[in-house]
C-alpha cells in the first residue's frame, strides 16, 4: 500500500474492458486471494516452519521458512538479477512477517488472513506501469524506476513495500514482546 503514497501515478478506467480477459483476471484474483495463501501457509508456516523449529529452534524456523518462502517466488518470472534480488528480499520479508504472525498468535488462520489481505489489496487496486484492459481500473504508475515499481514482479517488491514489510514485522515482534511473548514460548512444531 505504501507504493500509492510514494509513487506518482493516477487511476484510469479501462478504455475497452475485455470481458473474457476480465473473467480470467477475476478467477486469478480469487485464486491468489483464497487458494494460494492457504496452500502456502500450510506448506511454509504449517510444515516447514514447524519442522525447522522442532529440529533447530524457533529462530532458525522463522528465518529459514521466510528465506525458503522468498526463494520459492523466484520461480514466478524471468531470472534477471535485479528482479530476482527484489523478489528474494521482499518474499523473505513478508515470509518473516507471516511467520511472526503465526508464531505470536499460535494459529495458521491469522497468517492466512494476513497473507490473503497481502495478496488481495495490490491486485484489487491493480497498480502497474502499463495500462491493461482486463480490470475496470488501473493505478497507472508514471515512474519506471525498478525500486519504485518493483520491476517484473510488480509493486509487491518495490522498495517502499519492502521497508513496510520489515517495519510491520518489527511492530508485530515488539508488540508481542511487550505483551510478555518470547520466542522460547512459540509453539511452532504442530499445525494449529
């Protein structure tokens, strides 16, 4: 969300909405918001975080699952080092945030809801550098800077969003600590 505050652009309506493309994009949106977060949460926070935590401790579990989550998103596009670095950093940061949400709440449902929201909002607002006819509106970015637009992987990997993920993870962790939660208390070895 930080991208709309920091990146110049404007909303435009699709000049000629292609209904077939809109239906396809809507199906993709529903999948990205409901199905993908469920599968990824079960895999990364339910299984990988649990196994790493059980075998190596909660700190390794949190960071290891986050790094694997970031690395798994390298498969989403062409491998160019600038784009790959952005997706690895952003994916690891959001993976750490989701792992902390899972660890501090004790349930996968909380990380699933955060993940679904994370996937949904940017896709709903459709911020991109080029206009498209597959959604009723687009936030057309007027900057073409890789750090502001996120490049090939989109605005979720933009520098402003990366900073936002890290700040949010820090806030989740510090708030949990203020309420007496410690990493040693994290029950991460089973799916809840």
